[in-house]
C-alpha cells in the first residue's frame, strides 16, 4: 500500500495587530472668544509619536453641536489644512483651528481623536453686553396760569366792546446748559469710539489678509518641500542599492564597515572627519577603546584603525610593556552630528592628548579601499552626488516651509487678537451710542402749553324804550284824540260838498 500522506503543515500564526498606541496629549484649557472668532489649539502643534513602524492612523476633530449648527473646526497636519479628518504617522504635527459661535454665550465642545487617545476642549463665546441704563423720565411741565376772571358787564355802550386779548402762551420747557454739555460729551465719545473701532476693524482685516496669504505661502512651500523630499528619497534609495551591490564584493569585515561609512556619508552629503592621535596602551583594541573613552563617544560610532606601532618600556617592575599606537579614527556626520564631533575633539585636548584633525572627501577615501571595481565606483559616485544634492535641497525646502508655517501661525494669532479688539471696540461704541441717544432724547423740547382762550363776552342787550312820566303820557294821548276828530270832520264836509 502507498505510504500515508504526511500531515498538513500547521498554518502560520496570524501577524500581530498593528500598533496604533499613541502617546497621550493635552489640548489645553477651555477658551473664551468673541463671537465668530477662531483660534488654533494647542498653541504649539502636537507631534504624533508612539505608533508602530510605518503605521498610519486617522486623526479626526469633532463637535458636540449638530452638523448644521457647528461653528467650524479644521485640522492642520504639518501646517497644511487637512479638513476634519486626515491620516497621520510618527513625526507629523497636528493643530486644530476652532471657532466660537457667532452668537453670544454659546458653548461648544471640540474633540481631537487619533490613535488610542483623545482630548476635548470647550470654546465659549462672550456673553452679550449689558443694555444701557434707561434714561430718567422727563419732568412734567408746570401748569399753565389760569386766565384772569372776566370783568362784570359794563353799562350798555353805544357799540360792542372789542374782545379781551388772550393771555401770553406758556414758555417752552428746556434743560440747563450742564445737561446739554454732558449729552454733547457723550456724543463726541461715541463718535471717537466708532472711529477707533473702524480703524481697528481695518487693521484686523489687513492682518487677516496677511495671515491668509502667509498660510497660502506655507502650504505652497510645504507641498514643494514634500515633492523635493520624494525626489531625494528616490535618488537616495537608488544610490543605496548601488552601495549594497558594492559592499557584496568586499570580504574583509573591517573594510566593509569602512566602505559603508564612507558611502553613506557621500550619499547624504555628510562630512567625514579624520582624527589622528598617539595613544599608549597594551594592544590595538585597548588603544582604540582609550581614544573613544577620552573623546566621550561610543565605540560603535565611526571606524578606528591603528598604524605605526612604537614599543615603550615602562621599567623593571612592570611585567607588561605598553606600546604607543598611532590611532586614526574616521567620524561621519551621518552617524553623529557635527557638534558632538567638535565636543569629542575638545575632550581629547582636555585629557592631554594631542590630536590632528582633517576633513576628508568620502568618495576619495572610498576609492582607496581594495576590492571595489572602478565601474561600480563610478556609478556610485554619480548617484551619490545626485542624492546628496537632492537631500540638501529637500532639507532647505523643509526648513523654509517650517519657518513660513511658524510665521503664518504668529500672523494668525495677531489677526485673531486684532479681530477680538475690533469686536470689543464695536460693542463699546454701541453702548456709547445708546447712552448718547438717551441723553439727546432728554434734551428735546416739550410742545408749547398754552391756556385756552377766555370765552367771548355776551352780546349787548337791546336798549329799552324810555318810560315817560304820567303827565307826559296824558298830554300825548289828548293830542292824538283831537287830531283824530279834526280829520273825521274834514272827510264828512268833503263828502257833503260833493
């Protein structure tokens, strides 16, 4: 029978989950802003750290206000506007731009969340200013004087008398000169405050325009720096691939380490410093260790070589004989920064060791190492030079972008402060306008108060007929009778004659 099939191989264990743990952060204390004003939080951008190698997480800023009512929030990743969500990695910087509600006395809580941590900050808009005090009520006008009583009717005159003249109208109600001066002073103060508010508003608008322009410049420079960094990374990777091919042809471990140190310095444009000193020790390893100890740097940095061995006898009582070694140490600024190299040389001098230092060309030293072919060395020289130029250009562009972002952040702070001052001055001007209007209302004249015209005198009564005495009445009656009889006789005689 055929042999049994071997058992299936066990499945490999699943890869560990990505490490999205981030270091804790703090957005700072709560913020009080004028309505509609914005501020970047925190003042110093946060730096993402603690994530696993090459891990990216999503940074997100949210608000507790409903979406239509949210006043505005923006993420700035490495100084660039990233909306409300953006992916971040170790080394990225995060800053949020938070805005207060345009209404008075509104609180809104914003939360920044990325990786395994989050923090919140509350933004509150200023309370509404207190209304101006109500002006005191206007005093009531004094009562008008009563009209003089009508005189008793006179004796019947031959013609009706003219009507009596009306009493003079009451004087207008006015205020004193002190109140008018106070009202004028309030009006002048309100006008001055309005002018100051207009000037501050213009200043705030100019600063806002400058801040926005600087922010655009920063965004453009950051984009250019990122492009140059991508180009530098590509050229560096190409040169490093050639370097690795070159190192494969070197069998000596020490020479391979020296070749890699020099190639890395050439690719990144780093400086190579050669330090020569005479060290007395029992062997070469001890001489190199003593040199590193006196320089104050780790033995794994750079490369130590020993030449020109000179034996020195120490006397009869010493069983061992120490030797003076001529030590040469190569230090690259790619592995240790230049300030540390300068400090190491100072430490040697303090220890009483005289050292000679020279600046070396990495590619020239690389050509002296045996086992490296001319063709690959020529290729590496070309690619390393191109990579070094690209890396230097990218570093300069990044520094320029960072400086521009810092300047933009300062202009943003200045613009926000100017806008807040402009709002405060406008509120003060409104209060003064209200007070001046109230004072002016108190100075308005009251309508004239006059007494009603007196009633016209009654029309004159008709004159009575004169009453004659009794004797005169009798005389008058007899005369009338006699005249009547005489008239009758005359009429009769005339009738008979006819």
